[in-house]
């Protein structure tokens, strides 16, 4: 009997001690300074365009174009207030365009190898300058972009731009190269298909032929151009950007670009030293030292120099296009050089093969990769009604070791707009998905301009098709233009529903960049509630996030029609981890109006009575 009493007293003392230690644990966590990052991807030439003509294949004069100067103090203040930490200015490097800038010493581009009237931002023509479309005075386009960088920094946001290492425009021509910089291909031996220090691959004895246009397509639609003659002179023909080795690429190939050679022979073997597996565990300084004395292919050096040039210019990081098409060893070389110049540089890469994720993060020294194939695709299926929330915890568990490096998004320039009929047709259906995307992990969140006001991308711009806001043509973006409101940037023309949607994004994103818990621990409680909570099903998702002084319960209802009245449960494991010693705690909802709820603890299980309305989410904080 005495032993039993002593054991009980010991347990009580331990429990009191655990509760008493909460304050000291809080002090330990307060040193954590890292917060979540939120990236605002903006298609630069579309952002400030207030022209509403939207003629298919329209010229710059007919459809208008946005400028660097449109990102004025008011615009940047509103972007910052949305909860943004980084702006990815898409389409900044000088790419091939149709507009005539010969009076500024810029050669014309041939529409037979340009996609759309405005051109693809991923067919870069000159890496040491910027798109003349974006400048009020094309002669001063670099100065105007530098001014934008400075304005963005004054508004406490970082600047990202694209680098596209896999390919360049067919007519690459650097006009303002720094001293000692030689253009891609100038020193190539074009008599050979492959040579290690050639920048391109060649098809000796051939001439390039433009694709056979399909379905009545022509490069500029009904608009004509004197250079549109179904010809582009390139002798010998080069490999096309997506790897096609045909002198006449297919219409669906990346015919406007040519592939860069990184010292990979046509048979796939490598003519450079491979990175030892042990370097997956080494930091960027050790990677830099590994390559410092190595002889590397010429293309490696050219792209390193490009990145360092833009860092010196004031850019804070890069989004790397189709990174998985370039050897991981190059990324080790390039990214370690970037980090040696700016250890805080933000490096985001487009990689779609999950089997390559860890190599490109660990060996390639990428900070972040798109979480498209796992999280985005899963959430899209759930939003469309043919996926189950059960899959999300499985995805997150599989990413556990690299979850911080997997950037989350629901829209970008390559993906369908949420509000387009081919996705879900209604922007509000994204609300629970956005809560999950933004709060599930410690990774950054990204939104695409216009997403926050429900842009549906219904315009037939010319090249390509609706559902994605065109990146190839001059265009006005209607929902976004209502927010721009004749460059007042105050949302003055938005509908009530659009205002409500933007308010939701603003509340959510601002919460994520201030929360310590979202950089802390994660545990799913979804399957526990499926088993123990009556009425809880696969249209709901729940998990907890915490540090010692901030404990969050996140619950989202993906059903657009059904409400759930449930007695939601926190399992014993969480009650113990959180050292919840009282019978009752107040829960404060963080996303909307701070409404209070109650957590009751019975038999070491937490109970929360909730009504989850259609598409509603709760972020509940335990108030201690």
C-alpha cells in the first residue's frame, strides 16, 4: 500500500515539475528567429498593364504592357501588406520579343522562332540585360530595373529573378556583356556534334528548319510581320532546348530555344568529375572548395558568372528553370559559388522527379524545390473531389527529412488557375487547400499574382490556350486589373467576393510569417480522428504545429457543400507532449476574428466541440 501511495505521489510531483518547466522551455524557444517565407510570383509585364483590349495576338500598342515603374511605393506596400517576404519578378532577363527595338541597337527577333507576340520569358536572348518591354526608356532599362530592386528592398522584401540554365534563345546575342564575357557559342567548334567546351550541341551538315505549324497555327495569328517567312537561318542546326536532335523540331518541341552543353556527351556519359556521395552531407563551403581547382566545362563558368553578376546588381536569389535537365554537379559548382558571395541567397528550383529531390537539395545545394508532384497534385485532386485528405499525411511523412526544402504552391505560371473551369471553377474552393499549403510544413509558401483575387484566366491571348494566364502574349489580367484600379492598387474595382478572397489570403499569409509554431514541430492527428471522432471523414484534414510557447491545432474542411458538427479530439500523445496539465484551456482562432473555443481534457484526451462549415478552416491556438 505504501509503495502504491509513493508511486502516485511521485507521478504527481513529476507532473507538477513538467508544468513548472514550461516557462524555462519557452525561454529556449524564443531564440528561434527564422520565420516562414512567402514568395509572390508576378509576371512583370502583366502586373501594371491596365489596357483591357485583349485582342488575340495583339501588339504591344494594341494590348499594352506593364513596366518596372508600375511597382511604385503604393503597389509594393500593398504586396508587402499581403504577407509577402520575397517577390519573384518573372520575365526580367532580356528574352526574344517581336516588338522592334532596333533604334536602341537591339536586333529584331524572328517570329518563326518566338512563341507568341511578346515572346517566352524562357528563351533568354541576353543574360546581362533586361526585357526592353519593361522599361519606359529601353536605353535605360538596366537603370530602371535597379531602381525597382532598390524600391523592393526599401519595402523590406527580397528580389528573385529567373535563370534558365538548360537552354537559351536560338538567336542569343549579348549587347552589354561585362568586360571579358564572351557570348554563348562564339568559340564553339561547330563541325562537331559534341565537344566538352562547346556551349551547344550541333547537327553537322544540316540546316535548321522551322516546325510544321499545326491546326492552322501561324507564329503571329492574323498579324503579319516582314520576318515571318517560315525560315530561320541556323547552319549547322543545333539541338533544340528540350533535347530534340532533329534539324526540324516538332511544333510541340521547345523550338524557340537551343540546349546548353554541360559536358554531357550525346550518349549521356559525363566529361567532368562526379561529386562523391559523401558531399550530400557537406556544406556549401566544402562544395566550393571541391570545385575551386577543378577544370570544368565552359558553360558552367558562363552561368556562374551570370548569377554572380546579378547578385552584385542587387538580386537576392533565383528561380532555376527545369533544373533537373542539368547535371547535379553543375548545381553544386554554381550554388556553392552563389552562397560564397551571399550565404542568404534564396535558391528555388523546378524539379519534378521525386527520385531526384534529395540529390538536388543535398548535392546540388538547392534551398527549395517545387512540391508539385507530391503535395500540389494531391491537393488538386482533393479540391476537384476525387482525392482523399488521407493522402496528405502520407505525402508529408515521405518528405519528412526534406520537408523544409519543398516549396508549396497552388498556382504558378505553368499551372492552371484555380478559378478556371478546368481546375475547379471557383476560387473559394482553394481556401482549405491554401491553409494546408501554407501551414503544413516549415517550407516557404508561394502564390501567383491574381490568385488572391480569383483570376480565372479565360482570355484567348494567342499562343497557347486559356486556363493559364498567358506568358507568351501581351495581355490584361481582368480580376487583377480590378485590384490595380487604374494604378491606385487599392482594390477599388473588386467585387465583394474578390475583396473577401483577398482578405482571406492577407490574413492567412500574415499569420504564417509571424508564427513561431509553423517553423516548429508537426504531427498529423487526422487518422486518430477518423478512428475516434464520429462524423469525421476524408474531406477533413487535421494536424498540430507547435513550439513550446505556441501550440496550434489546424483543421480544414475541403467539402464545398457539407458542414460537420463534431467533437474533435487531441490524442493523449499530444496532451503529454504539450504538457497540458489543466482540465480546461481556451483556444483562440487565429485566422479570422479571434473567436474563443474551449479545449476540455478528459482521461488525457482533448475534446473540442466544433462546427466546420463548407470550405472552412480553423487555426486554433492554445492560450496558456
